[in-house]
C-alpha cells in the first residue's frame, strides 16, 4: 500500500471518530436535572432513564443505568463525580461523568427523593418515612440519621459540610449545624407540604410547595416569610380548576445571582430577576388549554444565567443568557427573566 493510501485511511478514521453521537429524544417523565456548567448537564427519570448533554441541552445522549427503577434526583460534585437516587433505596454513583453507573449500598429500602453533595466526599440523601442518609467518603458508606416521626422528606440543600436544610410534608423545614448528624425543626408558619428547598448561601434560602407557595429566609431559616401563594388550607372538594391554575403546586426552585426560577404543576414557571426578592409567573396560555407540559419537576441553574427545567413526558426548557425558551426549544419564543 502506498503512503498516499495510508494518509487517506487515517483521514477517514479521524473524521468518523469526531462525528458526534446522534441526539436521542427523551419521552419518559423526567424528575431530576443537574448542570455543572453552561454546557455539561444530566437528566434522570422514569424507567431508569439517564441522559447527558455537552452542548447546553441542545442534544442529549443516553447513559446506561442498569435499572428500570424510577430515578428521582441527580447531583454532581464536578464533571466526573455524580450520584443518582431513586425508588427502594437505590443510589447510583459515577466517577467518569456517567460513562458507567454503579450501585452503592444505601442500607434502606425506602424511596429516596433528593441528593446533595457539597464536594466529592460529603453528601446527604433524604426520602420516605423520615429517611436521612449521610456520607463522608463519597458514598462508600452511608450513615442513617432518620427522624423519629413518619414525615416524607422531599428535598435537601447543603450550604457546606456543616449547614443544611430539608423540606417535607406539612410545612416541615429541618436544619442541621453538625453535618447532618442532628436535625432541628424550623417554624415556617405554614402547614402545607413543601416539595423543594434551595439555599444560595448560609443565610438566604427559599422553599416551595402546595398552592404556589414560595417562602424566603434571610437569616438561615430562623424566620420565613411568604413571597407568593396561598397559606389557606382548603378541602379537596373546594379546589376547582381555576384555583389549581391560579395557585399550582411548585416542586423546585433555584436562585443563582440575580436570576431565580421556580417550577411546578400545569407547566408553571415563576421567574425572578432581582435575586429572588420578587416573583412573576411566566405567561403560558398552553397550560390553561392543556396543550403544554403537564408539570415541571426540577430546575438546575449555573452562574451566567444558564439552566435547564425538566418535567413530564421528557419536557425540557432551557434557560440561556437569562432567557427562558419554549418547551420545544424555539429561541424565538424565549422570554427575558425580568
């Protein structure tokens, strides 16, 4: 074979190797998302679904979970080290950005709804029946620090290795000041379930829940005030479609810099452009007619006002340079976050 042929073959091989993998449509319900920067992110959901993007959510490639269990949340300490939690005590770990996922022994069969890692060693997981798990060695060992009462814990937010908060049923907010060994209840002033909690630092935090509730604290949770939604407790037969549309349950919230995003039922998206001081609902007539997303379950934001919102039937909405795209990704339908 001539040297010219060798060069031609090598050129073809390089071209093939550099071809990006095809985009894979996501149709299953998505329950969790995590972005580590404006380009790299993951989503998880029903039937063991995991997908990764390296172009800011424009295209997605599947990753192998080796399970068909529901996956409820995902967190990454950096672009390599990540964890996923799900049904029946499932915890998955990757050390190569999701190239491979392996199970970790959680020591429980309770459903796990939220995971938050401060770094590649220290993390906290919460779930059903007051389940709280803490690790200080990257999940090789998980210690149980459960509540004594039967309360579903939906979300956890750690500000650092010492301080963290949990949100759950009947207005529950718990705080730790010793790395998750002990947890103390904070008074929120509401008795409605809180599904999501987020802290920007050790003092400023937000919690969201039933009836479009957004609670805010500026003193580490010693006091909470209502920023949005209804605190009134109504019987189910008193809640009509109009009330449900006007006050949809909110499942997740994130505030990074001046940009805040809260998401929930019937495709509701609430936005803040002043660092979570005030909130405005994004207009979306499709939710009222039933043609839009059924619900959004999670949001992940990174500095630079970039992020991703995920929900029912593979719904994904990108936040790019402070602009919220439409669910089908059309940038022409984007809206400024202010």
